[in-house]
C-alpha cells in the first residue's frame, strides 16, 4: 500500500508539472504567438487580397499549433507516466524493504537488516534503521540474559531456604541458632539481590532522583576512606588517599556510592597487606576519581565485560563471598545518569587494576 501510494503521488506530481508546462506553452503559442506571426507576415494597407491571405495563413497557423500542442501533450503525459513509474519504483523499493523489515522486527525478529547502499537520504535512512535494529537486538539479548541470570541467582538461595524449611517441617533439622542465622543470611541475599536489581533498573531508566550540584570529589573520597579503613586494617591493608581539590557537577551521595563500590571490590580482590590508592584529579573540563588495587588484574577482554550484570572475574567465587555481580553495572548506570562515565584500566592479569569515574567539572 505504501509503495502504491508513493508511486501514485509521484505520478500525480509529474503530471501536474507536465500540465503546468503545457499550459504555459499553450498560452504563449495560442495567445501571444498569433500577434507576432501577423506582425511578421505583414501586408500593405488596403490590400484585400493580402488581408485574405493573412487571415487564411493565421487560421492555418493556429490549427497547426493546436495539433502540435495536442501531440506534445500526449507525448509529455506518456513520458511523464513512464518516468514517474520508474523513479517511484526506484524510490519505493528500499522503502518497501524498510516497511517489511519493520513489520518483522515488530513481530520479534530483531536480526532484520536492510541494504544500505542507496545514496543520499535513502542510504542514511537505511543506516539509521539498521542502527535502531541493532540496538533493539542488543536490548532484547540483554533482557533475555538478565531473565536467565536473575532466575539462576534466585534459585540458589530459594533452594537453600526450601531445603531447610522442609527439614524443619519434617523434624530432620533441629531449629537451632545456627539454622536461623543461615536462613536469615539467605533471605538477606535475596533482599540484596532484589534491591540491587531495582536500583540498576531505576538507574538505567534514569528514574533515580539526582541532586546535581558542585561536589568536591576529594572530600567525598576522604569520607569513604574513613568508612572503609576499619575493614582493611584486620587484613593489614592500607587505603591511601592522593587527592587534590576536584570540584565536579554530580550527586554527592551517588558519587560516594560509586566510590564505595569500587573500594569494596578492591578490598575483596586485593591480597592481604597490599595498598589501595584512591586518587582525585581535576582537568580542564572533567574531574576524575580512581581506585587502584594490586589484585588479579584484568585481561583486555574483561575491561568492558566486568561492568556487565552478574559478571564475575573468578567464577569459582560464591555470591556470598563475591557479591551479587550487579555493583559495577549500577556504577556505570549511575555515572551515565550523572553525565559522566565509568571504566576500568589494567595492564593485564596479575598487575592490578584501576577503576575510574569521570564527571564534568563544575
């Protein structure tokens, strides 16, 4: 329907142009032309024979012009029809392909792509369509992965809870303090997972309330270091702050949350007795926070995947010991929601890693 409508509109447009051209020529030839023709023929005053010949010649000229215009009109209409159909087919073909691909995407076939070899606006439209389709396909892939990951993460604590509750019900397990602590720990894991997922969704959907203001990242880092230093001391670890005044436009609480997540990961992976360095530096237009540890480091292909949901550097670590695997995904979503970015740098496995947050300078 779209193609037929487009062809019809192009044909009508061509015919209107042809009609306007023929009308202009007709006015020029039939109304203006005879006067010039009579002036060019000329005859002596009082010459009745000349006047009779002039009138006959004028009538013959007018008739010839009318026939010529009629023939030209027919030829112009036929030519316009053929050309308009050819042009419309050329234009409608890629648009028809776009319509068909859009319908297939609407039915869930996100792998659809259209040829992008057309020049000009049609080519740009095809490229934009393919980019949109790729984004939808990636979103759908992430959605399916998220559903699978959430189901997997919920299954372990739910299985534990179900097993212990069944044992308590059958009298196989005695209700002791240790049993209640274990059940409480599993429900705590479920609560943390659901809370993290909710916060991740809200951050990615830009639904988190943010209070953007001028924030001294060095001062925020100092507060976070004071909070985590007692956790590092029993393992002989030191948290060193190397920060200059760095004023950024950000949400103070969310920056503290990002830094706390970075520092928590560093404490979890860094060896005992090592030093974790927190730095804050100010550039011309951006301000940067960094957390450097001497942990296992990251391979080149892990620098991006480490920010994906439920990703673990060491798959052997349990969720209880290794976190929910959502923290860094929340970090990136928070950074982007505040107009900044979050990423990781590492020289390779065994060399430690630096996790960075960059925000616009105030």
